[in-house]
């Protein structure tokens, strides 16, 4: 494998679009975290029911995060990210239309939970792509950029709702 040496302040230029995708993805996650619990309660569900949806999502994401690196090693990070992105989009639409749109708690849990499985496939497979595509002496800076764009997405842009 030929590793790319071009970088800007430790940011591998061959992966810049991946970093941008992570920032955008996490911005959406931040927007969601800011209002979804309130919205689920506004649909008539209890605070405990709204909280459980997030708990289920978190458990699914934790399970998927545990295996996402292995899956990325087996089928390549790019394929893993693509599968995660497609699954996330499909189950996001199902979650919006049939879960939230019909105020159906069982479908909220089902589709939001499955969507939680897809999220790490996209996000954490990128870490494997970073490790595969930078020299070992640049890995720390490249992973630092991952966490920087992750934080900028979820904490800076994602926490601002106009």
C-alpha cells in the first residue's frame, strides 16, 4: 500500500472529504440530540419512554462500534462506511415516516435502534481508513483531526439550532 505523505497541519489531504463528511454527519447528530427527546415527549410519550429510545440507540451504537473496526478490516473501510451510510439513511427515513410520523413507539424503538447500529459503521470505519492511509508517524495527528471534526460537528455546529 502506498501511503500518502501530503498533509496540512497533520490533516491528511487525501482524506479531507472523509473528515468533512464526519463533521457534517456529527452536525446532524448534534441537531438531533438538541430536540428529539422534547419532540418525542411532545408526541405524547413519557420522559422515560423518550429516554429509553436514546438508551436503546446508545446500546445499539455501542455494540456496532465494537464490531465496526473488524468489519472494516474484513470488507474495507470504504465499503463499511458505504453500508453504514445507506443503512443509516434507510432507517432514518423509516424512523421519521413510520416511527415519529405515526407516533408509533414500537417503530420508534425499532427504527431508531437499527439506525444506531448503522452509525458506527460509517463513523468508526473512517478511523480504520485513516490508519490505513497515513504513515505511522502521522497517525496521531490524523486521528486528532478525526476527533476535532467530530467535536466541531456535534458540539459546535450541531448544538446551534437557528
